[in-house]
C-alpha cells in the first residue's frame, strides 16, 4: 500500500467501519503479535507519553497512528494498570483535531495536580508551505478519565532555536512546575531548554540547560530530568551521532548523563555531569520516559522500536510495542535497570536445571518455549565463550554469549528469523569484565529483553522467528562453565 502524504494524515474518524474491520483482521493474522507487552490494536505505536500514577492507577499513553504501520497523524492512546503488568486499553486520549495539533499530538508528559492529571504535550502544525510550527499544549484528565484540551500554553519558539522544539517533560518542585523540552539550536545542534510555571497555564522561558555536550547530535528528543540518590539525571535521545566502536550503532540513540542536581529554583542551569551512557545496548530502544510511583520508585518505559526502520510486522498493518517497566537506581556512576518486581506475577510453571557445560551445546528437558522468563547464571568459567541460543529452530536461533577473550557480551540476531534493520548490523556488544554472569531474560513472541548482572547492562531487540522455533540451548566452547538456570512459562 502506498502511503501518500494524504493517507498519512487521515484521521481515525475518517476511516470506515469496513476499513477498520479489515485492518484488524490483517493485524490479528500476524504471527508476531506479543503476549505480555503493550502493543497497538492496529497501526503504529511509538513514544511512551504521560507515564504517571493517578487516582490509584498507573496511566501510560503512547504515540499512535491507527491506520497503518507508518508515522502518520499521531494520536495519544491511553492504557491503564493497577500493577504495571495487566494493562487495559482505555482508548484515544488526545486526538489531533484542533488548530494547535492539526498535524499530530506529539510527545509529552503528565503531572498530578489538585486531584486532576494534567497532560503537557507538543501540538504539531504545518502551514500551506509545509513549514512546521510547534505549540506546547495542555490537557486535563478528570477522575472519570475524560480528557479536555485547554489549548496552547507555550505558543512561540524562543530566539536561537528552530521549529524542532518538542516533547515537554513536566514535574513539580515545591510550589513551582518545571518543564524540560528537546530543542535544536539554529546552528543545527541539539540541546534541552527549561520553562517554569506556578499554575501550568503561564510559562516562563528560563533558558538552555548548559551541558558539556555542545555539539552532540543535531536534535535531542524526549528529554527527562529527575533526581535519584541525591544526583541529577538527564535522559535524552540524541539524533545524528556517528558509530564509535560498540557505541551508537542504531540509527538514533537513547542515553543519559549523571551529575550534580540542577538548582532550578534559583535559575542556575549549569549541569555538571559525567559521560553520556547509552541506556540500552540492543537494537530496538528509543524515546524512554520515567515516572515516580507512590512508593518512591523511579520507573522507566521505552519504545521498543526505532524511526525509519522497516519491520516484518509492517505488511500485517501494525508496528512496535513498549518495553517492560524497569526500576532505576544508581550504582558506581551508572543507571541500573531492573525489571519491576510486579513482573513476577507473569510467572507460570517453573523448570530448573544445573549442569557443567563443557565443549558442547546442550538442550534440557522442559527448557524450551515461545514466551518465558529465563534466569541463567554462569560461573567457574574456563571457556573462550559461553552463552545461550534462544528461539532455536531448524535454521533459526538468537545468540547471547560472552566472549572471554575480548571481555564482551554479544547479542547476535543474524539468524533470528525475518531480517530487520540489517543495514545497521546484526550484532550488538558491550564490555563486561566479570566472567561470573547472570542473565535475566524476558522472551515474548517477537522480542527479547536481556538484563545482565542485576541490571548493570540491558539489551533489547525485536526478533521475528517462526512459531515452531522454540528451542533453548546452552553452550561453552574451548572450555567449561557451570550453569544454573530457572525458567518460567509466561502465558497471556
């Protein structure tokens, strides 16, 4: 199907019931629909938005184009949960049907205030010359989950910045609200800027947050600032980075810097920080957003996908999903990402195995499947390399291994099934000094999320194997390794 500009900007309301029924049938025929991840009913999902806790429930919105697997006219779609595991589709949260969001309700965030949930988002517009003008817009959700738009609250782009000015992340500090936005300077370099407000309606431009990353990509998308363990953390997604060794291998990156807390109350926007570190070492991760839950946990969800990459689900009328929620902490100057404890609710039948793996590739009875959680601990290593093969079939396997010679973990999807993004490589690597490794892995129908050594490193990737590819193998080459593994079935 040819997605012309006119088709990309069709509204959900313009689609006929017959069209939607046909599209849903195509989507439901896909062999790669997920079991326990948030995914769109039809069309394309991208950035998580408005991640928050309000009125006794977690709320999570996402960017959505309902009529096909392309980046067309964006809506906010609304899901909710009481436990971060079982998500209920609520429906359209924000529709792009006003002058200030006529060409898309772009990304944004949420803040709880006076018993209501306020949504601050970018309204995208285009004029007759196709020139962009962004508005930062406010909407409010009541306890009955009805949402009312209040319109633009920031209508102009400050001098010195281009129309790439979007993705507000809002928070409250004392009696003051702050919002950080992704921006592009007129010299086409990326940065973030800060606004403040006392009432969410009237915003004052405070200026640019000064970092040491002055020429680091051409646009910083989806920024998120928060404080954790008495330190300031700035997450953002820079576009335009070139690969450097094992780093920056995807078309676009997501990462963070940690430093001294910003003194936003006093207007001191100098941010002293450490190096930029990628959040996820895998193939498919972008535009993450965090929230603070009632127990004080900082929880992150990301888009499990990337722009401008074709996926094997496209012919089936849908694309992408969201990652599992991850609890953040800081250890040795790095963000640690652990699957939230509530994910243990997914665990079904358990199988355990212990064995010495020596110069072999072994399968074990009961250790196989399509959707599962697997914890594999490797110790007493003398092998040149060791690891696992997942979703193994006659001609398919997804490889996760440790190379002891170069001290790196390697995630290889060159044989994972239908190809995706091969122009950006089929393997991802990260350095890891320890030979004593624990891999906690969540495998869904078309994805793998790998948490190494209690969240020290994370790899996320979409895979598209045949349904019958369900084998799991453990191997050690040129030596031996002690294996202890636990596997839990996950059902819908």
